[in-house]
């Protein structure tokens, strides 16, 4: 129940942050879009547009593309408002979906942050790369020359180290946590 409440509070805060309370807010610029009670300020529009450009490498910032993007925002907001009017956002299935998405995104961001941290602090030696090459060369005598594969092998060694260190980090978090599993309650008396 606490997680559901936290999700709902987070969603409400996000909606509040994205909407404008007045015609113009400090550092947000004028309202560029209003759909019923929803307002989008100029800065927020530009932030959303910049995010769209980061997500779609083929996106070209033309006047027509911006108008299309604005039209898409209107359509999305109209649909969101209709779904809210029908109270679809309060259905247990919806709340559970939001919770799962929120948790997945939170975990992904944490893992990305930790992976970057590990990569910044992890060294791959020439000897490690050579060892991997030698092992692969034993299995495939027609393997290209070491010089041609060095970067690929380096990346593979780095990924293996990151994976191992991430796994160890997760196990450390689990070991440092107070975890109780009632197998009897889950699986019955026999425990199987």
C-alpha cells in the first residue's frame, strides 16, 4: 500500500511540475499550449522537444516537425484527460502498471549509474586482453590478428568485469539487507 501511495504521490508531483499554474512562471516562459486545465510553458515545451530529439536520432527540428510534435502533445493530453474523466487512472491494474514502470525505471537508472561508476574505476590490462585473445585463438586458429581485435577484446573484458562487479555489488546489497522469506507460507508445510 505504501508503494502504491508513493507512486500516486510521485505521479501527482510530476503532473504538477509539468503544468503551469499561471500564464507565465519565472524562468518557464509564456504558456504555449493549454488543453482545458493543463498548461505547458515554453521552457517545458522545449525540454520535451529536446528529449524527443535525444530519443529519436532521425528527428529533424523543422517548423513542421515542431507543429506535429505540438499536435501530438495535444492529442496525448486530450486522451489523458478523457482517461482520467473515466477514472481509468484509479483502476488497480493501472496503478500496478505505473508502480511496475516506476520500479523498473528506478532500477534501470540505478544500474546505469552503478555501471558507469564501475567502468570509471575499472582497469583492463593489456595482459587480460591478450589472455582472452590466446584463449579464443586456441578455439579458432583462423582468428584475425590481435591488433585487428584489440578494441573488441578490450570491450569484452570490460563488460565481463562490469557484469561481475555489478553482480557482486547486488549480492552485497542483499547481504546487508534484512530479508526474511517464509517458505512455509509460500510453499506449504513441506517447503517444496
